[in-house]
């Protein structure tokens, strides 16, 4: 296979089609600390894209309850086990990191592409390690929802939580529109392609013959077979919205956020488009909120970067979960991320206000400084105490046309009703 550079792994890796094209790339950040598991995003996607016959089991967006939930069931645990069997004891991260080209250090294990090299089986060669889920595994999208268990006996001593022994968190997922998609690499019909204008990965329904190689290869299991058409389908990134074709949200053709993003009740989501070069690396632009969170501050981390697809979905990890569990899910940047999120400085706190603040995609933001309004003691992840200084800054977001599309303040404004005019108001 050709060799490509994967900045999330900090090294070159094997991939069938060489480097990804440069241009704009669809990407998003989810703040898991805010997710309430309401499934509003799931139903917004469902009512827009997957309400037809043969799509009953299709949930392009879903919210899982970790550590036991998953759709299809145990999708991540099964693939992690397959990778470990292919490369026993070597699926580890090297020390280092923090640089531009290798922010998390170097992953020394095999990716799903490298683990499949030289594979020979009854179904022929593979381009990516994977499996096809059974019907039972697709049957329950809400398995173990809102479910926590006592894990004190199952976890090692350094992963136990003495303050409470039961924990779980919500993990919202959709297609990561990876820089190096396994679904694209594995398709024998060349039916899957990556749009150069926004990096969205799509399946050409006229070319798909339903071999399900994409279903087998996608490590996140976001390519799904539809029996009524005999083809596979997946999240399309609401590309009409990205193209600015919604006349209400985008009167002048401004790119808008997807349906799952705009419907989020907990304001956990921030979607954007970032500039990438011919190596798939993000071009420096600290005024872009996604670049600032992902590359500048490294507070948002990729989901299972060790798979090697270079996913463009990033997560701010939950504070209350044992670190070993988070590190196998998001890589070695977890501690750095949580230390920043626990006590965000002035700039980071301002950027976090942009989550779910506008329906148009924010390409650039700026901060207008305001007065100090509070000093708050914060307990850090290492149990030390730090004083957080809070300023009532104003954050302004600009769309693709460089026009203001949102303006928010750190301190939420308070409005008091006229009691004489509204006598029955609370």
C-alpha cells in the first residue's frame, strides 16, 4: 500500500489511495460533559434521512451510554480485540507529543489498514480489518441506555473511583467523515468518494452493488446495508446545508450546521469546516474555533485515533470517568485536555461559548474583552485547587462571508419582568 502521513498517529501509515486532497474538511467537536442523552439529535437525523422502508435499523446519528452501550452492540470492544490479536501487546503510544505534526505522540501499534496487510481468508484479501455485525447486534440502538454498574471488582485499583463506584457517560456519534476512510478504501466498486469541497464521504447509489465491504471495514460501523435497495447508506453530512441551500438559514448561501447539530438541547456541539493541506494536515488558523480547540489547545480529542482513519470528529472527554478508559478511547491527550477544561483560561472559556450558538457555520471568531466578574475556586483533576478568573467578555462569530452570525457574552444576561404588568408571572 502507499504511505500517507497521519497527524493523529504522529507517523506515516499504509493506505490504499495515497494522501487525501487538500481543501475544506467537515469536522465537529462534541463536549461530552454537557450531553444529557436526550436523543433529540438522533430523532432530528431520523426524521430527515432514515424514515423509509429498509431503514428501520439505520441510525446515522446515535447516542450511546458508555461503557456498556454501543450501536451496533460492542462495536468498539470487538474491533479493539481484533487489533490486539493482530499485534499482541504492541497497541501502545510512544512518549512525546505536543508538537504540530504529532500532538499526541506516536502510536506504535497497527492500524486497521496495516493489520489487514497479507490477510488471506475465505472471502479473499482485505484492505481494512473489520467484521460484519449480526442482525442481533443491529437490533438494539439503546442497549444499556442510562445504565451504570458497580465496577470496583472489575477495574484495576488505579481506575477505581472511591467517591462513587458507578459511572457512565453519553457518547454521541455520527460518521466522522474520516480523512482516510476505511469504507472508501475497501469498496471494490469505487462507489464511495470524498467530496473535495467539504471532505464529506458519500456512497454513489448507482455504483453500489451491496457487497457490504464498507460495512465490514468501517471501524465506527457507520456504513449500513439497506435490504430494500440492496445498497449501503451512511450519514451524508447534511451536505445541502453545507452548500448553503437552506433559504431560511442561509439566505445568501452561507454554510449551515447539520440537522443533528442545530437540534442539540444540551449545546454540546460545534461544527465547522477547516482548511487542510495535501497531506491531510490542518492548516494553522487559530481564529477558527475548531482549529483552536483541536490543534491549538488540544482540548478536543479524536475518537479511537489508533484505528488509523484520522477521524474528523473530536470530543472533550468527561471529567468523572477513569483515565485508563478514556485514554484507550481518545488517546494519550486526555490528562492535558481535562486539566484545561476543568479550569479554562479566558480565551478557552470564550471559545466554549460558541457551542450551539448559531445555525450558520462559524469560520472565524474574535473576543472583545470585558470586566472581571468573578474569582471561583476550582478543584483540578489532581485534587489541587486553582482560582479561575472569569471576565464578562463578548464573543463574536463570523460566517463564511465574514459577516457576524452570533454574539454571546460569558455572563448570561438576566431579564426582570415588570411585576405590575405581569402580575401572574413567576
